[in-house]
C-alpha cells in the first residue's frame, strides 16, 4: 500500500465514512438494457453452479436452480437454459438476431456485472466444464458456446482497463477509500453498509460488521447449508431412490426456495452497488471512452470473430484457448504483451483527466510538476523542438531519469524527452525537457509531466510474437519432435 493510500484510509477512518477516490468516475456503467447482472451459488466443494440468478436492473431476476449440485446432468441442463440469454446479451454469432460484421456493430458495449471476485471465478469454472464438452447433442450447441464465452470473459476480466466484466466490489473499491482492512473489502454487503447515506458515521461500522455476517460469495455459509438444505437434500435422494416423484418434487421445491433466497440477496446487493455508482456526483473520466473502444476491439478479435467461424462451421475450427493452461507459447506471449499495453494505456488515459491520479503519479515518482524558468526553440528545418527548463520544488521520490519519455499533463499527445535532471543541495530539482512540436508556454507558468505511455510498443510486440521469423521465434513457435517418444 502506497503512502497516499495509507493517509487517505486514515482520514476516512477519522471521518467515519468512505472517501471518493479521484475527481472523476473511472468506470463505464452501461444503460439497464445493456447491463446483465449474474449471480451464482455453488455447493460446498463443487465448482459448477447450484443456482444462477440473472437479469437487468429494475427487472425481477430469473432464477434457475437444481436440487443436487453434484449431479452433472442436472447442472448442465440448468446451464443450457441460462446460456442463450447470456450469449444473446453479448451478441454472440449464432444467438444474436443480427450477427455483428465489425467491431463498431458491437456498440453499445454490453456489460456483465457480478457481486464479487468469486463470481468471476465461476466464469472460469464454466469454461473448464463446457468449452470442450461432449454432453448431449442438443445441449452441446449451447454449452460449448457458453464455455467459450465464459472463458473469454474470465480472461478479459484480468485485462487492465477492460469494461466488459465488472465485479461490484472492485467497482466500489476503485471509486472509494474505505476505512477498513483490505481483507474485508471483498464483501459487497460490508462496502454498501459503509456507503449507506441514511446511517450516521458512528453507526456505519456496526452495520458493516452485521452485513459481513451474510455470505455474498458463490459458496453458501457452511452452517446455513447444513441447517437449511442438508435434510431436504437427503430426503430428495431417498425419494429419488424410492421412485416417489411427488416427494422428490416437494423436496426439490424446498431446496429451490432456499437457494433462490440466497441468489436474490446477492443480485439485490449488486443492483444497489450500480445505483450508488450512478448516483455519484462525479463525472465519468473522459479517458473511459478510449477504454470503451479498446474493449469493443478486444471483444471483436477475442470472441466475436472466432464465434463467426464456429457458427459457419469452419474446418478446422477457430482456435480456442485452453481453460487449463497456456498450450500455445505464441498465444501466451501475445496475451502477456497485450496486458502490458492495456495497463499502460488505462493508466495514461485516465490520469490526464483526473487531478487526484496526477497527484498520485507525482507522489510515487512517475511525474513532476514545476515552473517554467526558460524556453528555448531548438527547431531545425521541419523538425520542430522546444526545450523547457522546469524547476520543481518537490523533494519526493523520482523514478524518471535522463532519457525518460514524458507527456504534458492534460495533453497526452504532447510528448517530450528528459535531457537532464539536476538536483540542488536542498533536494529541489531542475529538469531540461525537450518537447516535440512548437509548444508555447510562457516563462513562469506551471506545467506538469508524467511518464509517457508505451502501450503502442507493447501492442506492436503482441502482434509480432505471432510471426515465426522474428527474434525469439525459436521459443514461441517450437514444436516437439514427432520422432521423440
């Protein structure tokens, strides 16, 4: 945890309330019709869902459950009922009314909201279970696409700056600093209790502690599961073995009622988080529009294009990443560089429109702010260059060095290079920065610089890794010798 984060958390603790993080909202919140909330519960020790609730804000959710979460046929049948809704929401070819023909046709961006990180992990479990399934000819037409889209969403959720998969806890933690330990900030009910505007500062801690007692993850509370479900589940098995359909249905309905109660509570908390973020008075950061466009491009290349191939029956079928591990070195390397590019881009585009993020960057040494002491025109022919001498009163840490690329705060397209850094005996610094183009700033004006984004370079590397004649291709494109046993 950085120094500014510690100070901010202490201030929040002193005031007895969460504090806004940043001067802007750094997340896109889609309209109701473009936003699908999904919540899962699972049986203890199992990875596949026991029940699923899904729907749009303001609409009563649809709830699907099975009486026995360990019965793979029952769970697969439930998931095949959920799959068409999920796939249509994401405009998956074969399920969308009009399949998209290019990335722009994926607008407006569709989001999937989940209560917390354990529900995002369920996407991985669905991919593992169904991306390569051979269960039933009819269900396979829905379960395989469900497994593939769940795998893509799980991978996309790890990409910095993505806007498709939103866990409510992450959205709130990104927007606010909470006066509590980091280990407690994954509980959605806990966070919402702190944000309750109807509670006085002294009442919020007790309310948050009470809310924390109710499980929000995909796993049910073990005591709750044992006391509320164990007996009817045992009776359901007995009725099934005895061939007593009436008793079997009665016990299944009893189990479904308990699971539905748990699912609706998780769904309701996610709706509350969305409502709170929409009511936040801060405007959306202008950089989010850029991240929005990048997310649509990722959806087109990572999901929609391959699914067009699957829908058309391409032979061989499009490449589907393994849900277990990286089985293609080039794909793994390319994805790694794409994540580096996304992280660099997300930090850069958000920072230039948020004063708090700018202060954080300077505090950790990734930027500086000072007064222009001198300006020198160093243009030669068509090559326009301007050198600024900037005096900085800050004595904090500095990670930038001679040769570092920087951008002018507020004008990310204006890039420059640090030619020299001189540190005075009292710790103050003077920077000599050469700025591209003819940029006019009067002597005496204040200016700030932050480390320039290198996302274009990382993105280019991500593309080059696929080539088998580039440096390092012996590593990313090597194949085992067929003669080796």
